[in-house]
C-alpha cells in the first residue's frame, strides 16, 4: 500500500469501521502489521490476501466471521489469534500461511470450509470446535488413528488424514460426518459407515480418486451437496457411476432413457446434467432427494416424482424445455432456487403438498407465474397465496382430493 508514493507498513483501522470488505488490502506487499479495532465484526473475502510481509495479526473479540481467502498467501504470517467470537472460517482463509507455527481453533467455531488451513504446519482444536481441517500438515485435536473428532465422545467426525490408505471403518459412536471430512484422501479405497450415522456433510468424499466401494446405511437421512465429486474409481453400472445407494453421475451423456436402480436413495448433484438426448427416466420410489442440477438441460418429456422425495435441488430441472407438466408430491418439503427455470413448454403445475414447500427464490420464469395454472390442495390455497414464490402465480386453483 502506498500513500502519495510512500509505502505504508503499519495500518491502524479506526473504530468507526464495522467490517473489512473483500479485497481491501489485497496484494499490499509492504504491509507488515495491522491493528483491527473491536468495532469490526467481519473480515471479508481476500481482505488481506497476498500481504506477503504481514507477520502477525490479532483478530478482536467482535469478529464473528472470517471470509474466503481472507489471509490467503500471507506467507510471512507467524502468529494469529482467533477469538471465541468467531463462528465461521471461509474457504482457503489461511491457505498458504506456511509460516504459522500453530493455529488454535476456539470452541465457538462451528464451520470451517475446505482448504482453510492448507499448508499450515499445525492446527489445534479446542473444546467443541467443528469444521474441516483439510490441508493442514498436522492436526492436534482429538485424533484416533487417521480420524479426527470434535471431542472425546467421538460423535462428530471432522476429518480423515490424507495419509489414510485402503479401508476406513467409522466407529459406531459417530452420528454425523462433517463437511469435506475425507476431501482429497487419494489413497482411500473403501469406507464403512455405521448405522449410528444420520447425516453426512457436503463434499465429504470429494476427490477421493481411488474410492471403489462405500457402505451407506439407511440411517443416513441427509447427504450434503457434491458428496462424491470426482470419485472416478466408483463402479459404473449401466453407464451410471454409483456410490452404494447414491447415484453419483452419468458416464455416457448420450443416454436416451434410463431406469434408475430400485435401491437408489439419492440422485446426486449434476447426475444427469447435460444429457440432451435423455427423454425418459424412471425414478424409483426409494429416492428421497434429487440433487442440484440433477437433470439440467435434459430433453425429458415427462417425469414422475414419487411421494418418497422430500427435497428437490436448485436448478434440478433447469432447461428441461420438453416438459409439459410437473406434479410435486405431498412429501416434498423443500425446493431449491430455479428448479424448473426455462421449462418453456409447461402447461400445468400441481403441488400436492398441504404445507407449501420452502423455496429460497424463484422456481419458475416470470412468464410461468403469469400464464400457467398452479393446482394445490383445496384446504391449502390460502397458505399458497400467502407464501412466496407460490403467491406469484396469477392462477392458483384448488383441487379437492378424497381426504378433503
């Protein structure tokens, strides 16, 4: 950083500042120290990235979040204090801070995104701190073998060391597996998940390139996005890559029709994305979740969504321009944004859910809201009219069923 051509090495941020925005000090290679006041509550993405001469920093107790890449590439940083106020640490927040001897994660932290501590020599978990330590050269938390847990009870599995090889068996004490827990475990070939586990985080097995088998019990009710991204050694069955009962992706984009195997529980993110010849797909009633962009840009003329499905991901049917009607069953409780965007031939939409499914944003194009009728249960019509984006439909028509 320069002021009137003079390099600035020390910065004291005034107490009137409440947030340090993204890229504020990015690339200030002359900067060696920064004083952050207690008024600051958030440090934005790449705020201090590539400040290669910054040697130490104290984050005040007022800060609750550290953004993506906030201190990325600060290779001279030897000391950092993360206070108990911080709850989230973004992707690559301290990536490349190879000069740090150790970083302690306070128990207030509930979310650490992937690569947050890439190449950091050591991170220490304290109390109930939670999040992915992937990329750190060593981990000094509650470690048992190759696995890292939130605490001694071993109920939350945080990570697996990238040194793990062959088969890993998760113990029966574990109930949840955190985000990116097995991220980049290249030598892992098999994982056994016990019946005690009910939830698995996002990108949990991403880039496990040698993974050939996995056991996912029926106790698992939630699976995060891109769970098996780039797991290219998983077995292919009839042109589809499967991870046990999780349909990961199509290996042949020229499929014209497909019957999903009956035991499938999840249709993964981008599973059939770009299968422009796919006109017909049979979804079994074992499926509980349809992932983000699962059928984006397919040529489906019809689709049957069974009453087993509880969630439909963002852009799941985006660009399926041959669809003429959609029936959303009563079991669906949430639908991601733009799920049916650019489905330009739709003539009718039926939502059988008595409670309008939760939607974060628009599901359809503006023309659909103006021109296509939305059929809903008679007893729920007022709820739909009061709930966005369903309320945007000009024509909301009640349908009387046998139970009403």
